[in-house]
């Protein structure tokens, strides 16, 4: 029987790509603002903004969908802990000690953790082409981060910030795998609203400790604009798009789109910061997209 290979740009893939694009801006902002916005404060006000945006959308549906929420409280709790509290707090904390290169390298392990956890919790089998796709994307990420010079990896030093990024990557992978159990009939904005409430409650002790230690955020135009970006786009828009994409294609495939972030960060730097596009940038971006295509193409009879 003849087979044809269909590489479809479907809505879930577009949503996953949109999430990676928005979160690339989030990483840039978090690195730029880490000296003026304390990490717990950044996470807290980010999700307060998200909660305000979600409130008028989710509240009318909340009472009607409460039975579904109550039946899935463990999933809500896990999502709030790993995605709202731990991942963001650990990443923002890490930016005080690690470099952008190290953080990007360690963060690129997320798809590997997702595949591993999907195998452990769901018995999810990964095809050879998906392994090949992960490998190609990782090579592409390394090409961009190491600027085309493999010898640069010998000069890297790792510190506690890198460990925090690794823990954040594990937290995000666990959240991405948990989304596979997303309950039918639950509005995505109600789900995001609920996990945001849980995440904020769990974050309060971290924020209280930060304030008691004398770390305060100054509210001015740059900090307010930064919080609005991460609160509206990186939290509400990107999370909703990511959750929908993962539910449609599965965590082991959707997780590969994390590798788009270094590619998008490179493109943003060229467009907005005047950096020069070099050969290793192009090679890395091509390899990343090739890896994602390899991992996501569908074979139809």
C-alpha cells in the first residue's frame, strides 16, 4: 500500500509555536529586569494580573463547572504548584546566578524530561523519528548557544543557578505531562483561573519571606510594562495556547516546541537589538525546525 507523508501545520502546532514565541520574550524580560524586580514579587504580580484578566471570563462559568473542578482537584493542585509557583519562581531566582547561555542549555532538557515522564506515567512509546527530532533540535539549540564553536562548552562553569533551572525544567515537564489528564467539559479559562489561584496561595510564603528580607519592587513604567507583558501574554495567552496544543498532540510531541525559544530569541535580537544574523544562527534555526518537523509529521495510509 502506498503511503504519503503529510506535514500539516495544524492549529495545535500553531498554538504551541505561539507559546514559544511569547515565552521567548518572557525570558528576555526576566533577564533584563532581575536586578529591579525580586523573583517572588515578579511571579506574584505576574499572576495577579493574569487573575484579574481571567476573572470576568472564568467567574460566570465557575459555578456551573464546579463539579468538574471538584472531581479534578489533584490535577488543579499539581498544575498550580509546578507551573505557576515552582517553575516561574525557580527560573526568576536562577537568573540572579546563572548566565543566559547556561540557562538556555539546561532548559533545553525539558523535552527529554517530558518524554521520560510520559513513558513512566503513561507508558507512552516514543518512535525513532521522535528521538531523532529531539536530537536534531538539541543540536540546533547548541549551535545557537555555543555560537557555532563546540569548544565553548569546555569553558562553561555551572553553579546553583543552573541547578535551579534544572529543577524548573523538571517542574515544567511534570506539568506538561499532567495536562494529558485534562478533564473533558472543563473550560480552559476556568482551568487556568483555578490553577492560578492555587499557585498564588502557594507563592505567598515565598513572597512574604522576600519582603521580610527587604527585597521590594519599585513600581515604575518599565516594571509595570514588564509585569503586564508576562501577566497577560506569557500567562494567559501562552498558557491557554500551550495547554490546548498539548491536549491535542500529546506532551511527548508538544514538548519539542520548547526548542523554538532559542530560535525566536535569536530572531528577536536581530530585529530589535540590532544584532547580526550569522551562519551558526541560521544553521541552528534550520536544525531546530527540522527536528520539530521530524518529531511531528504524520504518516497516513
